[in-house]
C-alpha cells in the first residue's frame, strides 16, 4: 500500500471547473480544458441557451440553465463574458470560494478591480487575469534572457471586426501591449501622452500612447482596428541588444553586441558579417539569433498556469494586481483621448 501526503494528494487531484460564457473565446476555453489532465470540466453556462446547448453537445460537456446551479458544483471558473459582466460574476464566484480566471480587461473600472482583489484575498482564492500574450511563444522564448528595455515600440493593427467594438481600441487591443510592457519594464509609469480618433465606431478606433517610466524607460504604443493588414510587433532596445518580437508569427529575433573573447556565444547565435570593431578598448561583435517555440498553445498554457496556481498556491502568472495596473494605464490613455476629442468638438 502506497501512502501519499495531503500536499501530494492535492497536486494529483483534478480541479472541478466551469466555463461561464461560451461565445467565440469561451468555446476555446472549453476545448482546451478538455485537453488538460488536471481539469475536470463540470459544465458550462451562457445567457444564450441555444449556444450553450450547441457547445455542450460539441464537447460532450454538461450544460446548466442557471448559473447558481453550476457554481454549486465547481471549485474554479473561467469567466469569458462581456467585460461589463466581469465584476458581478467574478465577485459572486470569489465570495463562494471559487477560484477565478477572468478574461482581460479585469473589469471596467478600477473600483471594481480593487473590490475583486480584496474579495480574492479575504477568501484566499486565486484571481488570474487572461492576458494571453504573456504565453505567446515569442514571449516565452525570451524567458531566459535578462530583459531591461529602455525604449519600446509596439504596433498592434487589426482589420475591422464588429466583435469587441463596444469598448475603445485601447481596452480592446492596446491593453495586451500595455500589460507586456509593464511586465518587462517593472517600473512605475510617471507620465502618459496619448492621442486617437474614432473612425467607424462611436469609440476610439486608432490610438497612440507614450509611456514614461520612473527608471527612464520610454514606450511608444500604437493600436488600430481599422487597418488593411494585421500586425502585432514589438521592438525592445536595451544596453547592447535589440529584440524584435512578432506576436502574430510567434517568433523573436535578438541582435546582441557581445565581447569577442570574454562572452561565450550561444549555439544559435550567428555572428553578423560586420566584422569585429573596437568599443572603448574592447573587441566587439554583433550576433543574430532567431527564437521560435514550435507547437505551443498559448491558451492551453494559460489555463494550465491557472490550475497550477490553484494546486500549488503560487502567485498566478498574471495576478489581479497586474491586471488592475494594465487597466489603470489603459483607462488613463482612453480618458486623455476622449478629453482631447471633446475639446476639439467644443472649439
């Protein structure tokens, strides 16, 4: 007979989980939970009962007509509903002792975000925010690098899609890059400048923002949902290195200035034919490296990290506090742009 401790038993136990909201993204949550051995997907719920039944049949998952019935059966929930409903549903779940993965943005207001963070702490429950780009293979491929960017430039451009246009492009698209930048810089934002315009909707459709950080770093961010071509790229500039990140093609490129003698070149680093040159008495060379992680499912990785945080008690990959800070910056950018538009209309 083999005896296992309480901790080991907890790690082996499957997490009883439900998916609340089974639209386009919610369906993908269901699909990926079915692939994860740690997940015991108990059921799904959506206000659209016809859609709930369709997804339930597709993935052979139990459906619930009432949210309360599902909440009675689960330990954790993926909340994949409209942003305006994030707060009420997440608060209900957390108060009932249910761990929550809330899709981005965490809530519509900072007051709501603060309340969710407080409730999660009081009930000792995991609150993770679904900033999926943290799990993009292009970002994961850089995990072992010492990143300390001093200048960042990002472009996130998409063709028009009516889905998601109930909020400004800053909260729809730019917030992805805001979260990544805050994660990389790890310094407080001291100043924000922003501009934007509404083109085809009543909300801002294209926006640009400059973030200044306390450590001297600067980020220039552009987001558009009215572009002809898709683009999701970020460029990082730091001491002795330039890193290009392509979120769409899921790879990163690293150009690095290294000591010719003192530094050991990594296996995939290729010296560029600029030859060696002298910099302050040291012989230097430039190397190039392309990094790409094959067959990586970012959403599955995100869901696995959520379940791991529940089992181990570790801080979630994207905490409620981090989701709240990304929302704070996004709201300040949006308010600044709306104020500019209002002033122009009043002139």
